[in-house]
C-alpha cells in the first residue's frame, strides 16, 4: 500500500527507560520553569565557546537520562544522536567520553523524533537491547553558523523563530521495561513547498508536518480524536496556524488536540522569541521535561510527537534554493493500555 | 496536500504577520534622528574649536564609530538597534556595529582565522561596492573635466 510507506507499527514496542532535559536560563524561565533536570547559566556556562557549552549540555542530558534509567554507558548498545552544528560537533564532542557505539544523524529540528524512531527500530528488531537518543541546540552557536553575530544590530522579522538553548536524551529498552512505549512511527518525506525565507521556517516545515500526520492517520485509520495530544515541534505560531488550517482542508481537523513545542517552551507574550522556539533542543526539552512525565503519570495516554525540521543551508539558500522540510512522527503511549497501534 | 506552490505561498503570506510599520517607522525616525542630531552637535562643537569643515566631518565619524564600538562591546548596541531598526543601521553606526560584532564573536577562532578574517563578513560588500562606486564616479568626473567641464 503506497500510503503505508514510512509507517512502522512496532510488533514489540520499545519502552522509555529514562529521560532528561536541560535548558539555558531563558528557556528555564519560560512556561516549563522548574521542570528541567539542570539549568545552564549564561551563554557559555563557564566554557570557552558556545559550541563547547552545547556539548556540555548534551553530555549532561545523556548522563542524567542514563542515571534515571539506572544504567551505565557501557550497558547501552547504540546511540543515535545529532545537533544543528556542522559535522554535528555538539554531539561528537559531547558524547565522545561515553564510548557508546554511535551513529550520528542530522534531521535539523526533527532530530529528536528521528533519533528515537531509529533507536526504536533497532530495539524492536532485537538486534540491540538498549539504545539512547540525544539531541541539543544552542542559540548562540546556531546564530553564528546560520545567521549573524550576537551583537549585530539587526531586526528579526515577526515570523522568525528563536533557536532554543536546550538538550534532551531518551533511553530506550525492551517492551514494558519502562512506563511509556513507542508504539508506532512514521518516517517523513522531504517536502518542499518552495519557501525561500529563512526567517519563516514554520512555513517551510508545515507542509512536511501535514504530509506525515495525514499519512499516519490514513495508514492507522485514526484521527485527532484518538489521541490526547498531537505535539509538533517546532512550527511556532505561524507554522502552527498554517498546519491547522491545512489539516481542516484535508479533512483531518486537529480539533484542539494540537500543541507545538516552540510555543510550549517559551511564553511569547513575555519572552522576545517572535514566532516561537525552534532547534532540535526545543522539541527534545519539551518532550523530556514535560510530556514524558505526563505520559508516565497517566495524565496523558496517547501522544503523537511530530518533530519538524527545516533543512536549511545558508549556502543553498544564497544560491537561490528553497528550504525543504521534513517531519518524523513517533506515537507514544503510556503503559496503562496495551493496544496495538492500528 | 492538495495545494499548488503558488496557493501555498499565498496562504503563507496571509498567515505571516508583517512588520508593524506604525511602530517601526516612527522609532527609526526618532532613533536615527537622535544619532544624526548627536553627530550635528559634535560637528558644531568641533567647529567652535576652529576646525576646518573637512576635519570636523572626519572627527564626527570617528567619534560615532568609537561610541558604537564601545556600545557593541558592552552588549548594548543591539538592544538599541532592536528598536531603532534602520535608524541605527543607516548612519555610520550601523557600519561600525557590522564590523565590531563579528570581530568580537569570532575571537574563539583566534586572531587570524577568527577576528581579522571574519571582521568584514557583513560589512565587506559595503567596502567593496563603496570603493567601486567611488572609482566609477571619480572616472566620470575626470572625463567630464578633461572635456572642459568643471565638477
């Protein structure tokens, strides 16, 4: 069946054994205040560069998730991790001391869902028994790579998003070892609706989210009502508005079930983030600081987590190319119900 | 998704908030005007000290560049620019900030490959095309003068 391509319903759904989220001080003063495992101070937290600070965050998130899972690094069979920086240096330097077999991935802001998705396939297949997914982003490190220096006096358009300084990590193990299971997943396609404005990433990513969510709904014969939360990350205000409008048109209205990590991490009224947060750390931190806890305690039962990535390259953009988007989905279910995904 | 690129582009345009010009225009006028007034005050002050018109112009530029560099270094300039927009960008302050900010930020890559080579990543085009424009207008003036004109 053509529309099933990319949709995976796990026969042995892996479960989440431990998770951790860290954030910078601005993120930690947002609506999720007090929910992070650690707050990093200032732009560098005592390190010599933004990049080193990002690696430090990622390492802390990984170690903390392992600690909460009651595992040591040598009990983890494989790590799937990545970040926004060239050659994924946040990850390569951050995780090098753990000596975990490592496969680096790049999915822009979709990296958290992508790394959990791949880790789940590995665990579910039985080739590995435990894996870890880690991602991070750092506002300052991203700005200097993709845009302007921090002290440059430019105005950001209202459609622009704010790259979160945050990291998250999730440890995956066999079915029902933890309290939350990864029941299903959907690998997104590269969707490009010819948006060229690098200050409007939400618009570049929204069609990818539409594609992945509708494909998953069709394939599993479900709709928004079947879930407690449909969590995208990070479309921001503009992308979220576009998503819900198109989903209505497509005949799959989200009916108040939709939330967006970029809007949950920051308070747009109080914090100067324009359209909302972004960066792989944003969705990772929202998932690990808040949503997984609510799934564990039964406040949420069935959650679709769709991390969206704008695959933006400044080089390609300057050459006149548009910004492709991708959205990967994972279906998380609290341990209370053991139904199949379809 | 049953939508052409054009239709989607139109939807995006509709859903994307534009720049609030009722706020940005007056602010740019106010802050840009203030910077220019400071420049003019400096010029009057300097010319009261018997400086020639040309010397005054040079010193006003130097002082404004110096103030911008200091404010950029202390992390204040970009906060003013957030409100000032074109008001801080268009005067010489914008140019000074565009040189100082990358120089500061790329210190972590060292003085050669960081500070000095990245210093002109934003302001470089202004220097290149400013020089070309000066050469072109100079050539035109020279030709006209050769032909008996006087400019």
